[in-house]
C-alpha cells in the first residue's frame, strides 16, 4: 500500500485509471479521495470527477464512469459506484482490510511513513525576560511542541529556538531597579516577575532622575559595559529559571539549550542592515532606515515601513526577526523556518518574510511559515484574566489544572497514592494541552475547566480513559496477540474500527503538513468512539471462539497503540491505568 495510507492507495489507482481512460495525468493526492460521510454506505469517496469535468469539457458523471470502467483495484475495493453529480464511492474489500489491519500489528509506526527529511528551525515559547509568561506564551509552547513532535516523527530534523525577549530599552529601567534593590550582579531572587516589572515601570514614569539613569543604562548595555552586562545576565537567568519551571510542569521539549534570545542576534544586526542597504532594499524615512515591502499599506493606502534601524541608531523587533531569517537559513542551513506566534503578529511576519525573500534569505528551498493562533478567552468571552483583573500566571494555571485533575481522578480511581499523583498530572496537563490543540489554532477558544476535564466528548481525559479501558481488556484476555495473528472483520463494528485504525497515516499527515494538530485530535476522538461501539457489540474476553477473541484482541491492541501514539505526538501522556 502507498505509504500505509488507504486514501493515497486509492488515489494512485484512480490516477492510473484516468491515465488509461482519458490520458489525464494527476497525482494520488489530486485524486481527492476522502473518507465517505457516515451513512453513505461506503468507506471512501473520490471527488476528482467534478474538478476535472470542466477542464476536460465533459459531464462529471461521464468522467466518474470512465474512472470506474478503467479502475484496476479489485484487490482493494468492491465494485465502485458512481453517485450524485459524479462521486465515486468505494467500499473496501473485507479480505484486503483484514490483511492490512493484521499487518499493522508488526509495524512500530502503525503505517505512518517517514518522509524526505528537511531541516526545520522552529521558534516557539518565546516569552519576555522579567515578565511572567502569559497565556499567549502558553499557546505558543503547546502548539509549537506538538508541531516539533509531529515533524520529528515524520523524520525531519528539528532545531528548537526560544526567541526570548531579552534585549532593548526596557532593560535600562529593569537594571536600575535591580541596582536600587541593592544588587551588584551577584545573584538575587525575584519572586514576582510581573511585580518587579511594574515597579520599575512606575519609577520610570514618575521619577525623571530614575528615567535618566535608565536611559544611560541602555547605552551602557549596548556598549557592552561589564557591570551592566552582569546585572542584565542576572535578570535573564532569573527569568529563565521561572520559564524552566513552567516548561517542566508542562512537559514541553524546550530546554536551556534552546534559548536564542533577541540578544543573540544583536551582533548580526549591523550586517543585516548593511546587506539590505547593499541590495538596494532600504530607504530613509524620518531618519530611520526602512524597508517598504511591496503590497503593505495602512488604511490611508500609504506604504508601510519595516523599520530596520531607528533614527537613534537602535534596532527593534523587526531588525531582530530579519536577523533570524538570515541566521537560520544561511548560517544553520535550515530549509524551513517556523514561527509559532499569536495571530496579531501576522502582518509583522508577512513583512519580514517579504523582505527576507527580497534579500535572498528565503527562496523556493528556504521557506518560512508563521504558525499563528488566536487568544484564550475567559468564560465571559474576554481575554483570560484573573478575578482581580490581572493577567493569569501560567504556573498558577497549570497547578490548578493538576489539582482539579486530582479531584477528577480520585472520584474514580483505585490507584495508590503515588501512581495517582503521576496520573493526575498527566490528566491535568493533558487537559490544558488538548483544549488548546483540539480546535483550529487560528480561532480563539474559551478556557473552561469543566469542559476540558469532561469525561465525555472530545477531551484528553476521555481519550486517556479509553486507552486505559482498552488496556484493561487486553489484560483480562491474559495474553497479547502476536504479529501475524489473523484479523476477522465479520461484524460491522469490527470493520468500522479497522477502517478508522487504517486512517491514522492520513490524520498524522494532515496534522503535520498543515501544522494542524486538531486534525489529529478529531481523528483520535473518532477512533475512541469507534472502539466504544466495537466494545459494546463485540465482546473480547467472552468472544464466541478463540479465533474471534484473538482477532478482537488485535483490534484492541491496535486501538491502544493508535491512541497512545497520537497523544504522544500531541505531547500528552497516556497512563496505562487511571
Ligand atoms: N517575545 C515576543 C512576544 O512575547 C514573541 C517573539 C516571537 N518570535 C519572534 N521571532 N518574533 O510577543
């Protein structure tokens, strides 16, 4: 089968039929094979006749009939049927399905192929020094981590980098505030980062003498003054400790080695601007060096600048991001740059990418994608805040998730204390992640504890329970089916579960290629539901005979492996018992 993907296999057969029938060349993907809607009486449908009809100047039904007439797929499907305006409906042959399903048991990747590897550099997490991480950074960390896991599983090389906001003018006031507190750069503990930032800000606004010191401090920092740098490092390290605690709790792959903060790019900024100037891409506007990438205008229709060097000679956010594009493609050989950052920055990234293309840092072999995402809203539909109106601290949020999960798990679980703790953490953190990943990332979503920790519906705890239940069924049989065990799909529910299991490669591919983890979530939920129907209708331990029991055991083992693999690609643990 083509890469373990049933849809692609059918696509290949359709492509061959079209070539034979009408001398039309298409790829298997272009054959537009989709799982058929439930109740259609088919497993897959092919939609290509409609899209080809126009091009070929023939009625879509005629194109569909021609596909059917020339189709060489009797090993895979029953006789296909043309339906509606020109769909071709496919029903998989029982023997073929049985063989494909049985084959999966010996396949560690469950039919998911590896691809031609590329080198990805992915920017995610990316909080700011001396500020608490907020929910936007939570989304970036969760989505970015799922994308990393999906890409690595596909066989790509992935370099993670955490674009820490650790440079720029705010550091003048932050360092002076640190000095006022008696620090000399030899270690210090800031309990409350947000409080620290706000106090510094307040002094900066109220006290001209302080503001003056802060400004001089910025100059000293940029000039590389040692004492100033030591104080700056103290602030950065202190913040990194806070971030590491969140990453640890969250179980994301970001580590101390992945920090490539704004300061990292500082030494390159001069060259970046020079190169843009030399390539004739810049112009001076109000004393600042700007690039005006074509096609970007404000409401008045005036061209929008990307400011690459400010009139005071300083560099800003845009300069640094141009440096990232240049550094990762040119110095690190990355072929794909991913930026997991909230959608409000969409325009910034479009302008950066357009400029990087004009500069030659991005081209057909060096691509950049902004993986944007919406906001997390409170139950009042507004941006998530604490009751006091402040921004929600991530550590608090995650601790609450684990506490709530502990209550949920305690209600049902017969586990001992120690196991229960690990399970509560898997359930609580899983719930937060899954709530974030299971919807289209571009959309906002409402953060609601009850919904994300619900036992029923498309939640991680539902999937975790489903997996634990499958494993308990397997345990009750008392032995595991070995690869090679024949699969028998006599009952409709057995068949439906097998069809679902075989859709894993397509679901993983869609989630990976489109940076759309929610497509994998939907698939996992459907699989868990298919198992539940199967289990209601097809007893495993009490199966009528041993062959049936072993075949059902194969289906159960595969279901558990699909769920556990799927959850792991989302960064969510699947405990054996709950
Ligand atoms: N620190 C920024 C923020 O909190 C996000 C940085 C994203 N990455 C980037 N390369 N611009 O908004």
